[in-house]
C-alpha cells in the first residue's frame, strides 16, 4: 500500500515530493529520501531543484509535527512508529535535546519522531526549526548534489548517504555544540564572579 502511494506521488514529480516530504515531517512512515532518489534518477539535471523542494516542504511540515506532539503527546508516536525508534529518540532527547534533533536529521530513524517528540517534551520550537534547517539541508542537498554531479551513476552512492553524512557532519556539529556550551558556562562563571565581587 505504501509503495503504491509513493508510485502515485512519483507521477506528480516535484509536487509529489513536496507532499511526501511535508508528510514525512508529520506522520508518513516512509522517508522522502526514497522518492527524492527515484525522481532524481529520472532527471539528474533537476536533482538540486528537487532537493530544494523536499527541503522547504520538510521545514514547513516540522511545526505541524511539533504541534501534533504538543497536543496529543507521546501516545501518537506509539501508534505511528516502532516503539524501539521512539525509545531511542526519547533517550537522546533526555541526554541532549539539541544534539538529538541534529543527529536525528541524519539517522535512519524517521524525522517525524523528533518533530513530534520535540512537542511532547516542550523543546523550544525555534530551536527545532534552526537545527532541522541545518540537518535536513545536509541530507537533501548531499543526495541532490550527487545526482547533479554524477547523474544516474549516483544511485549506488546514495544508498549509504545517511551513514556518510552522519560520520562527517555529526562530529562537527557535536563539537560546535560542545564549544557553545563551554562558552556559555565560561560566560556564566564570569557573571557569577562579577556578582560576588559586588
């Protein structure tokens, strides 16, 4: 049934990808990655345009997934997705919500888990949007760039694209988060010291 729906959306080209990517951020269980690859194979010269369409739709759907989590809570995730995915995402959120959203943008765990969970756990929406903008851009545009540069030969390369992006981008992003926290802590220590002197 799901494959039939993807084939149906494929007939609508970029609009089909827009709908799929939007739904992927809210409730659809199959990542938009698969339709993006199928459409990019048909016409590699449109790959970057398709990446842009998918990316914009994903960002537009993100607040809706967040609202769904805020209104319906964790139970909605258990109905839509595998409990193991939900448990893994929740553990990541409890350790570090920022890192969870960033890493979640690259992992095979559907992104809707993180949009809905953000709402459930009252993670600030603006932060979710900011980190989703970075993470999802990497995912969509790496696929788009490979097809644009290598044409249909990129099909074999993108099978493990999540792993490549994860291995390269996530350590860099985590380092940036660590530096940000260290800077904030240093600033707080300096402010506390100034208050004590007074």
